[in-house]
C-alpha cells in the first residue's frame, strides 16, 4: 500500500488529501531519466554543484589469440611493430565487413570505437547509441577532437576482449583505464545490449573485481580530477564503504538511479543501494531520475511520478 499526502492551496486554508493506492498485479515502476548525466566525466550528489563533463574516447582490442591479418589494429601492430598511428582498412571477423578504423599503434594497437564530446554529448546512459548499430560522424577520425561526438564502425563490427577509456585526448600508457572483459563480445553494441543493466549479485552488469581501491579512483585522476572530488559535498569527510567498476552498472534496487555504462560508482553505505556518484562513460548521478509507478484500474492508466531530489522524494498523481 502506498500513502500520498498532497497539500492543495485554497483562499483560506490548505486541504490535506490522503490517497491510498493498492498495487495490482499489473503495477510496476517505469524509469524516466532526466537531469544530471554526462557522456563522459564525473557526476556527484548534488549534481548541480559537483558534475564535470570531459572529452573521452573508447578503444577496443580483440582477445589476444592467434594472429588473423588484418582483422584488428592489434594484429596489424604484431605484423608490423613499426606501424604508425592512423586510419587503416580492417575486416571484421564476426561480420566479414571491411571498414576504416583509427589505430593507436603507439600505445599497443588500440582501435577507436567512440569519441565523446567535452560538452553536450549525446552519449548519456539512456542514449540508443550504446546498443544500436547507428553510426555518428564516422568519417571524423581525430581522437583528440573534443567538440563533437563520434561513433565508428569499430563500435558495431570489431570483436572486444579488452576495453580502454581515455580522457581529454590523452591516450598515453597509464593515463587510460584498461580492462580485460570476462569474455569476448562480437562488438561493443552487442556487449552493451546483451549485458543486463544492474550489478553483479543483484540484476546483472559486469564488475571488475580484481581492482584495488586506488585503481578504482584512477578514473578520477585520469579525468584530471582529485580523488576526493565527490566527497566535497559530504559532511565530516564521509568514507565510501562500497565501490565498483564495470559495465552497465545501475542501482536497480532503490528509487535512486545512479548508473554508468563503463566506469565506476561509489556509495557511503556498504552496497550499491542508494549509491550517490558515478564516473566514466554514460555516467548519471542519483537525482537524474524520474521513476513512474504505473497501474491499470478500470481501464484507466494511473501514473504516480517519483522524482529524486536533494531534499525529498516528491510524488504527483495523474490519470
């Protein structure tokens, strides 16, 4: 049973309306996300005071199996260790598609899959680009360009065994977050669509459990931010008791909706429940959400909108 208290103003006094809603079998929460979200960067609670959007880029390598030439930047570099950075023609093993890709040969043979603009990026968590095969500005191969988003054929055609996220145009060793995936995926779009959004042990997601605390917070230093960036909004130097890095991480267990496509999250409680802050790609902080309770009563769809805010959880009823 859900109790709502609504104060309705009148000329002389306020009327307090008490509404009881008894959920039916067809009821459920539907997420409607808005608010503080970035394509790449850090988003903290409260978002308007502690959010930073940065330029970013996603890079991929296949699993390091036998050499198959020329199916990836990594294979090209093994064939020719003197190969320079630049655009190459590759043939995808999963789809047998030939396409152009930018290769970072100076740092190990990485293939550019996505470039995230420093401001106003379309690649927020809920963007369809993460899971579909639509490309964007795919002929603009400059990885350091911070003004425009780009999604390349690599995102939809290259197999992925290793994933790397870089920020502010810096792709040098030690300045990017690099992770081996638990399995090889046919493409990034396939990975983001197939991996259930959630957190290991709750609903889904991939977590990188072998990272130290310092390696988690390297996400912030690689963005050019202090490791205590999001702690500035807490009183008394609150210690973060839970943190996790991974893919498609989301607090699916509470009305809060902090989440990230590729990056890490932390919380001042000992689980993801009501997690506050997110860092990385497609990051969204706790208040960037509206969740809707829907139920059907006598063929009328009733919606109760819950909006996360800094001070309270507010609700309104519509018919």
